[in-house]
């Protein structure tokens, strides 16, 4: 327990002048843990090299200060691990087990490793072990539920150290070094109590302070709440509180007894707000969350939350925005109070208010990026001032900081099963906000999880249109990360759902995506067939731009299959379509592709004429990069035709267009071998 941050399994305590910055107690435990790091393991004693990282286990009940001890140990030995410290929390505040895949993905992100969205658990854990294989890192795995979680994340490197925090033993992990926590030593416990209650009352009645420590069984969380209770009552005597706790002889344990006393002293509205914080996603609360849950103003909610921090009932999270965390040791107590004092309908209404507020914040977060849209500006101005963001940067910061809570809110809303309409709106706005601020590529891993939740709701509610959309989005993310076979399965399922919903957009999109997957897999005949089916639908609906694009995709499949005559016909049809729609850039690119196919077919003169026409079309479209690439293609073709002087002129033209970077934008290939 540091003087700056004493942990009560999630509760960080405020500072006092006394012993500021020092760690309280646990001297013996720290000495034993440090000695365990140096002690030879069973493999070493038997003459074998240790195959994996050493694991130190700090075991203790919630509220025993186990996380604070782990953090102090990490701070003391971190300099031995030059590749840094990685942290992961293995369970939610309510005890829900965090999937190993999510943990591995978060750790890989901390290591700045690219994580493909939708990757399987085994692939992610193997990638994590590979990333840590040549590192000397320290892993702090907090709130572990079982040994399987920890074992899956262990590095295959004896140069790494893992500090795990759990309530009980991690049976099954070889050579684990356990350290079981009880209460603090009396001297340190009294100093901790003095920190919160003030030193005067402790100094004038040290015996009463020791009795209070005994009543709290020297548990940091209980002492924190006792100190907060005394701090809020300057005239109360320490001995009186000690007698009350000693007289309460039920089986709730010291933490339960002190919490019940502190809770009973709260005003009715504050007590209700505190109970409802058990509904906060991932145990993370901000003023908006508390305001929506309790049905009060945002400023009033923040004042109440700050009061809870002073009482030791909540922990302020260090972040640029006001944010708080419900202590893990108090979460089950709050949950039990909510179930006892609030009707199920009231709790459901509070959840709905919280989700609705989150939806509106996400709408505001996205709308502020659409500065060129009059409709978005009008919608933004129509929102209450408390829901608006001053700048796009402020909105992006809020989205980044609140990301864990927002994702948890989506998961909880879907798991609830009775708030599916709100859950669907929440996920829709979350996807849009993430894409607007982070981009599809950067947010791909989160988007994959959200689309899977959308799919769960669509299947549960039998919503084929939304099911098709979710499957298409998941298929696209699979395809982008090289899982083409998995993407093909999703696209076919999306086609079935689109047909069930009688949704022409979804069916057309699915057929085209199935063709694209076959193209990627090298099955060019099936690709052309599926593109042809999608083309029939686009033509029937007079969707000319889409039809022109699909003509090009059919031509591409024929090109890869070596059927250049059919490819030429396909590109000519695409060119005619783009000419009718007036899309000059797409017209120029289609001409360039036609020239490439003509060159493949052994008709360089035709290719030269087509390429010159493409250059002129690119000039009309004001596409400088395409013009340069076409000039380079012309140069290659002229070289093949034996005219190096003209080829040099075209290369010079490309260099003039691109300045000092002429090569990197050559996006049009000139030989079949490059395919």
C-alpha cells in the first residue's frame, strides 16, 4: 500500500502529508517475493533450463491490498526488465472472466504488434509468446479467475517475470511461488487509518485506534472505509466506531460491516446513486453515467462521485477526463443492495437511461466530425449543451478514454436480452464514431467484436436484414486479414439472410463478395460466375455505376484466367458504363486496365493507343498520380516496340508530374508476371 495509492483491491486512497509517497507495511511479504525471484526453480535444480517465465502469485481476498502489493513489487524490480511492464486485468469488477483472446489482443496492442481482427485465441496467444520470446519483460496479471487464464498468457522465456494476483491458488501452473496475504501489521494499519481519519484523534487515543484496527482485521479496504467515515464526522470518537463494529457480530466480515455502517449514513439520493453504480459497465463511471443512472444533473453527479471518493467508496482514475472506478471488493456489496432495495423494473429503467445517454454522446461524438454537413451541425446544436463536445479532438479523447466502458456497455446490453433495441442503436453509433475518429483499419479489432454482437442480436430477434449486414461486415474484416475461406462462408450466409429479408442491396453485395472471395482463392471461373449473377441484379435495377464496376471485376477474373478476349470485352463494357455515368477517374482507370490486357494479349499497338486515350482521360479527371503511372506504362510499351527516345520522353513527363517521388505511385503494372 503506497501512501499515494493504497489499494483495497481497486480502491486508491487519497494522499495526506504523513509519509507521503511511502509504501505501508508488507515488509516481510515484499522480502519473500523478491527472494523468490532469485531462488532457483525446480527445472534449474534438476539441471534443465526453465522453459517458461517464473510466476509469483499474490493471493488474498478482495480488499486485502493484494493489487497494491503487486504494484509495489513491480515498481521495485521493474528496472531489471528493460523491455517494460505489461498489465492486464483478468476479470471484470463483478467477477466475470475476461476471455483470453481479449487479454492477448490488449497485450499485443501494448507491444505495438498488429493484431488481425477476429483472430482465434490460439493464434493470439502464440503471437504473444512470439512477441515476448526475445524480451525481458514483466507481466502483472491482476484479478486472475483461474490457472487456465494465466497459463495461456505465460511467455516462453525464462527472462520474463509474471506477477499474478488471485483470490486462491493457481493449481496447475508448475513452480508457482505463492504469497498469501492476511491483515496488515498493526503499526502500518494505524498509520493507514490516521491517513484518512486525521492524526489528532489517532494520537490522543492510540488504544482505540488499535481496537478499530482489530475490528477491521487490519484489512486495508475496511480501514479505508472506517477512515472515510471518521473523516466525515470530525466529532465522532474512534472508540465509538470500534465499539459499533465489535458489537456487530454477524458473518458479513469486517469489510461488509464497515461498508454497511458507511452506507447507512448516506442521504437517500446518494445511497441510491451508490447502489446503481453496480450497473456501470466494466465498473467505470463518469459523471454522465452516474447522471443517467440516478436521473440527476451531470454536475450533481460529479459532486456525489467526488464525495464517494472522499469516503473511500470509489476510486478516482487518473485521466484527462473525470472518471472513477467501482472497487472490485465493493461491487458484490453494491449489487446485493441494489437487488434488495430497487425493483427489477427500476434497475432496468436505470440501465435504459444509461444506454440512451451513451447513444446520444456517441451521436454527438460522431456529429462533430461532420463539419461540412449542415444537417449534422443542426443536429449537434439541437443537443443539450452537456452532451456536446467543444472540438473534434475533445470528442476523440473522450472516445479513447471511455473505450473500455463503451465496449463493455455493448456487451452488457446484448447479454441483457431485454434491451435489444437500445443495444442495436448503441452498437450502430459506436461503430460510426470509431470509424469517424480512428478509421476502419485502426478500429478493426473492436469493430469485429461489435459486429459479432450485432449478429447475436439479429439471430436472437430473427432480423435477417441486420444479420446479413453483420455477416457482410464480418466477412469484409476476415477477407482483409487473409482469412478468405472464413470470409467466403460468411458471405454465403449473408446471401441467404439477404434473400430471406428480400433485400436487393444485401443480396447483390453478398454475391459480389462471394465472387471476390473466389477470385482471391484463385477459382476464377466461379468468381466470374458470381460476378455475373451480381451484374444481372444491378442491370435489372438500373444501377449503372455498380454495373460498370462489376463488368471490371468480371474482366479481372478473365484476365487472371488468361482469357484475354473475354477480359477485353468486359473492360469495354465497363468503359461504356463509366462514360454514361460521367465518372472520369473510373473511366481512365478502366482504359488503363484495358491497355494492360491488350498488352498481355500480344497487341502492343492497340495497348499504346488505349493507354494514350487513358492519359488524356486522366488529365481531364485531374488525377496526377494516374497520369504519371500511365506515362510509365507508355514508356514500357514503347521500349517493347523499339522506340527508346519516345519512352524517355514519357518517363520524363512522369517525373515532372510527380516531382521527386516518381516511382512509388506506379500503380499500373505492365507485365503479366507482376500479377
